[in-house]
């Protein structure tokens, strides 16, 4: 089908971690420190929280309280009913880089990845772990040796999917009732693991750099390809069933009904994005609605 793009909002620094919740699109804007929400048509923009140490992944506890990844100080913060932010969990002794994206399950357990190295500082690539944060704030490492664990999704069948942005792949685990991860396997492989440890060298070796993603009702995973300037729909085994090329780089996506929202920007480099407001939220109609 044809994917005609609509610009929902623009004028942001670097939009990330979009979520469809309570009939609104929620998203983080890295370098303004803001978490915002908006109606699907771009009206009713609302500031939801300010996270000075750079907001990223978003999720909600069963009682409705919002969890926000605070990237630079490696915390997850929680918005209380009065609007105040408190520390939900401190991963400073666990994560080896900025905290990144997150998913929260229906039991209130948050699963969060981290960079693993100083991306913006030009450090060589290094693997990172994946952590679970229980509702009481307890932190448990669940997996290691992930190459930039990014977006995380939980399927209807109980699998947990992790995008490895610098790994050319999406990895799957079975999520047990007590929150452990078992049966590690490759869910989709787009190419070999890069051998160049530099960021620019590794990017040149990536076929797909799976960044943000979201599941649809048929088990397909829409993925923002951070180096390919496209959104792809992937099914288990790695087949790409659909592709959207919006004409600008895209870094994350979320489904609201049969609309695919995407976070777009010219590039992902902090020195280029921080001083300007060139990021946007785009929308595309798709055939299969959200999971």
C-alpha cells in the first residue's frame, strides 16, 4: 500500500521513544529535556515532565504512574500523582553507558538497555547488558554481550525482543513468569556482526541498524533503520515485508491504531542536534494496527 507521510509536529531537538497511550502519542525530546504528549493530529501538545539528564524510554506502571529513563545519570524516574519526579531505580552501578530504551510489562517490571560505551565521545564499541527493574526498584542483570541493546518489545506469545543496533540483528528470549530470560536466539539477522570497533567503521558494516521499534497485531515488528533512512516491517526469521522511505533519517516508531508514527531527524549526533530544532514526528497509514 502507499505510505503517504504527514508531519504531525516539528521544531524539536531529537525526538525518541514514542509511545501510544491513552489516545495520545508520548515522546521524549533529548536536548530540551522534555517528555511531551500530543493528539494524533498534532493538536493539544502537552508537557508531561522535564528530565534534566536527558529523557529516553517511557512506560507505565499498572497504577498509571509514568516511568522515564534518565539517560545520563543512569536512573529511571517515576512521576507521582502530584507531578513530581522521584527516583524509581538507580542503575549507576549496573549500566556501562547511558541508559537507553525501555519497556514496562503488565506487572510493572521495566526492562532497560544501555549504550555500553561512550557513543558521542567516540569510544570504541563495547557490548552491554540488559537489566530488569522490579516495581520496588530492585535491579537485576538478565543478559550480557548485547551490541547496543535498544528498543525492547514483548510479544503476545511471551518472547522478549531486543534490537541490537550495532549487532545487525534482533535477539529474542523467552520471558519467564518470574522475570528471567531463557532460550536466547536470533530473531532476525540482517548481516554479520561488524568487525570494526569504531562507530563510523561499524556503521559502514551494518545492513540494518535496528533502533526503535513497535509490534503490530500480526506479530510484525516495525523497525526504524538508523542508518538506512527507512522504516521496515520485519517478521521472525528476518524477512522484510514492507518498507517506508520518508526521505529523512528515522530513529524510532510507534503504532497508534493503523497509524505508524516515526521520530525523524537529519542525523543522531549530539553536537549537531543539540543547538538546532530540526527533528519531527511523522505519521504514515499502515495496513495492520498496533498489537
